[in-house]
C-alpha cells in the first residue's frame, strides 16, 4: 500500500514538473529545421516566420537547413528529438507522398505533431518569352498532336510540379516529356537556354516573369496573389483541378498541447506581421493557416489521398 502511494506521488510530481516546464516554454533557443537549401523561397520565408516567432516568444529561432529526400529530412531528423518544443521542422506536403514511393524511416502521421501551416506554394506552367506557345492550349495541342514532342522541366520526379503536369496530361490526353532537374533554378536555367520547351515552377519564378524573360501559361491554384493574379488557372482552362501545397511547422510526436498552443498562436500572429507579409509579397506567395486540429486532419487526409493519386496517375 505504501509503495502504491509513493508511486502515485511520484507520478503526480512528474506530471507537475512536466507542466511547469511546459508553462516555462520557451526558455532557450528553438531550432527550426528547413528541409531545403539556404537562400531558396522556402528558406527565406521560413526565416521571416522564425524572426516573428522569436519576437513573440522572446527566444531565438535558429534555422537549420537539411535539404534532401524531397523535403522529408526535417521529419527524419525530428523523429528522434525530445518532445519539448525545442526542435521543430517544416513539413511540406511531399512528406505524405514519399512513403508510397520509397521506404522511409518515418511515418507522417504516427511520428509527427502538426502545429500550424503558414503559407502555400503555387505551381506555374511557363515557357520562354520567345516560345511559339502563347497559351496552355497551344502547349496541350502540340503534345496531343505529336506525343512526347513537348518537354517540361521540374525539380524532380514525384514533386508536386511533376504531379501537376501528370494530372494535366491525364485530363487533357496530352503526352508530355518529363525532364527532372535538382530544383526550380536548374529547370528555369534550362528553359532560358532553350534546352526544354516548358517548366512547372513554384514561386521561385517571380523575378523571371517580372523581367519578361519567361511567360506564364497557367497556374495550378484556385487563388492568386501578386504577380500571379493575371495568370489563368487550370480551372479557367477547363481542367478542373488545382494543386494545394501548404507548408507548416511541426514537432515530434507527443508534443504537449500547451506547447503546441503557444507555437500555434505565434505562427498565427506572425501571418499578420507586416515584415512577414512583405517577404511573402516579394514572391507572390500566399499565407495559409491551419491550426493544430485542421492541420492534423489535413495530414491524415493527404496521406490517404496520395496513395490513390499515385495509383491513378501510374507514374513510371
């Protein structure tokens, strides 16, 4: 009986200590893993988000870049982290697709606590300004009349960019020739050099559109911002789909709810920060907010849907 009472007291003490630590959060720097290279759109916007969170929580947010494996290195790293809120990661939508493509040492639902999203990517089909293709219809018609004659570049096989064009191919009956690169910059350079006919790029493309070097034919979004407002959507073109790709911040599994709520509040508030809004506007990026409940539901649905999507598209 005495031992039971002692164990009960110990359990209460541990819970109380955990609650005290959580209520004191954060009391030291927070690391945010960005699973993409430094200097890219995702990195620049993540750093702006980190500065706003830091100002609110009164602790530094240290960005750690870990590119590779289609943006899943953050989740891989974070899986073994202590669930105390001091090691977090960006979680792009690609983490839901990877387990169906190759063996992964993470589970996107079981190993992650989803905190909040703060932005979404847009995907633009574009050609060189000197291209004979003046519209998406021109591009599609050429690929239908001469299968494989129209090439397009993306940052890699199974990236959302690739999925976007694969969906367009399925819905239009066009047969495009996919050329994978290592990133948006490489595919854009290949397009400008005349090595490929078209690309699907994310918000990295903004300065090339603004300078008139490239011409946008369509955008895979149902909302548009900044320089993208005049680009026809795939819905406008009659293909009836878009490619939502929200980016969020997550922690390891079992992250305490009060820490989640503190971070969620900071992320939500950051989206109203003029400095963060300015950085978004520089890339015509859109803020996009899901709280913990919505983000978790989105993650579960996305993980389930990715399997069906890949089976439908039958990508080689």
